[in-house]
C-alpha cells in the first residue's frame, strides 16, 4: 500500500528557553512543509518524559510521544552540544524507542560553539542501532554567530537547512515507499522482512 503524505517529526532536544537548535529546527520544519510534508514538533521541555525505566508503565507523555513516532515517516533531531555529547533529554527520548525507528530517515541539527561533530555521530550511532537511515550530512549552527533574534543572519546556513529539508522529504519518500513495498511482500532477504508480524 502506498501512502502519499510524508510526515516529518522534529524533536527538540534542548530544554533551554531561546534554544538555537530549536529555532533552527522550526525553520527546517517550515522548509519541509514547503516541500509538501506534514510536520509536527516535539519539544522535550514541554513534553517531559520520565527517566527511561524499561519496567515502568507508559505515562501519558510517553503515549503521546509513541503516537507521534508511529505517525512520522522521517525525523529531524536537534540537540545542543553538551560536553561533545547529545543532551540528556534527547538521549532519554531515544532510549524509549527501537523498532519504531526502523526504515525511517533522520536528519540532524546541532547547536555548538565548535562543529558539534561528535554530537552528530552520537545521534547517527543511536539511529543506526535502531535500523534507521541517516542523512549523509547534518547542519551545525553556532547560535550567537548565526542568529539575529529569531532570524538566521547566515545565508549559507539557511540554504543548508532548506537543502536538508528538501533532501529529507525527497529521499525519505523513496526509502519509505520501498520499505512499505518490502514489508508487504514475501521476499525473505530484506531488512524490512524482519519487522513483519
Ligand atoms: C553544560 C554545557 C556544556 C557545553 N558543552 C559544550 C561543548 O562541549 N562544546 C561546545 O561547543 N559547546 C558547548 N556548550 C555550549 C552549547 O552547545 C551552546 O550554548 C548551544 O547553543 C546550546 O544549544 P541550545 O542553544 O540549542 O540550547 C555547552 C553548554 C552547556 C550548558
């Protein structure tokens, strides 16, 4: 079965008011919308998930996140660079999910005073472990240099966010549709076969 709408979920991993990574994420989601995608945003400072405990019953916040993840075909994860690592809030969010990410495509935004490459790698590692696809590049921002209030002052950065949103929707649609075909077929040697009931 083919689905037409392409659903992109942004996950904002900074708790900080005025977060640069969240601002960049909102801009990327607007670009994705212009590409015809449906978009939603989970802000982890509004949707506060308990520290992951595999034995705990799902809270209503976790149920909300689970529903949003099932809805999404693709994700944009946004994180601050904390000690060269992703934020605890984003790691905690990722810990809740595994098979839900399989076959889905992920784009990455990092707010850092450096390039945030180690942060980007950590997001890629987590997604790879869950059999998600990662975009071949990410977007790194240096908030105080790149932003003037809510506007991006750096044209190269806004072009890169637009490119990422475009590529996420275009390549993500191809990968999503192939995954659906493989999942629905009887061909045994595909990774989608693993997720059949
Ligand atoms: C606890 C802490 C650790 C940080 N560690 C780093 C770091 O290792 N490298 C870096 O470039 N910036 C580091 N920063 C700066 C943040 O990455 C930067 O302020 C970023 O804009 C935060 O993201 P946000 O604006 O989305 O909240 C750190 C900030 C905090 C509060």
